[in-house]
């Protein structure tokens, strides 16, 4: 069974600063990796996903993530954070059958003006 | 057009009551899910249905019973509600293809408060 860890429970950055949110996964086969964002009181929105191919994937809202198989990581990055990026971010890994997702515990991002 | 919708958005009820949450998706997806998000924002899958058949049934009390009348709907019925059931419940759907790894589309959530 797959598992996901997000080592940082809460991160605070200043607006305009760069951001990296960490995600480590465990899965015996080729992982299908996802990053979702949840704004306060809202549902989850997909930022980006990795299935295969180029290990650097681009997503919406200026986010990107890099898959590193050797480190079992799929870290999310953004070069310049905006105040509207303040939210909860979830990394997830899906199985080969498209039936089961496991979410990480989430990282709460706060943005200082 | 709302892709995945849930009703109600908020549900406040007394302990011991029975309640239902409805979910509908208009994406033509084959697979639907229910998740529970606790107060610490931890998301845990409860059930997964594929074409109206139960695929995943995680360890949840049997007071929770999903019902899928057709592949566009997956409702969650909860009997004898307890304080610990208070949470946000999310419905989601995904297409089912042989390659796996399909993203899930989430509804807006239903905040259940048990008094």
C-alpha cells in the first residue's frame, strides 16, 4: 500500500518569496503523484500531477513540482508567492488501478504581507 | 456547471439522529469516493465505488452506509450519529481507465456538526 509524508505541518513565507513544500512517498510500483490545494472553507483543487515522462511538471497558478525517484520525493515549488496562495496543500499518491488515493497530512501555508 | 456537487453544504444535528449526504457528478466518471476530513485537516478515504459497485471500504463504523443508485450518484447515510462524526465529508470522482493514476475531482464538502 502507498503512503505519503509531508514533513512540514506549517510554513510561513513573505509575499514575493520563493516556496518549496516537501512531499515523500512510498509505493512499490510507478507512482502517480498529485498536488492539491484547499483554500479555507473550500474543496480540493488539483494543482498538478505526474504520471511519467519529464520529471519537472508545470501546474496551474505558477506552481511546479519535480519528481525524484531516487529520493522518493515530489516537492512543490513556486518562485514568487502571492498572498492568495495561503491555503492547505496536500500531496497524494495514486495506485496503478486508479482506485485508491492516499493523501499526505497536508502543509498549511501562511503568507506574510 | 458544477462537476461534483454535494448537498447539504452544512449539516447540524443531534447525537443519535440519522442523516444523509448526497453527491452527484456530471463528468461521466465511473468511480466515486467519500472522504472524511477531520479537524486537523487529515483526509482519509472511506469508500470507493466503481460503476455502482463497492471497491474500497476502509475501516469505518457500519453506521456509515454508502448507496449508489447509479454511477453519477453516491450518497452517504449515517445512522446513530456520534460526536466523533463531526467533520467535513468530501465526495470525489475520477475516470476509470486501465492506466490508473487518474486525478480525482472533489466536491465542495459537507460540514457535519453533531451536538
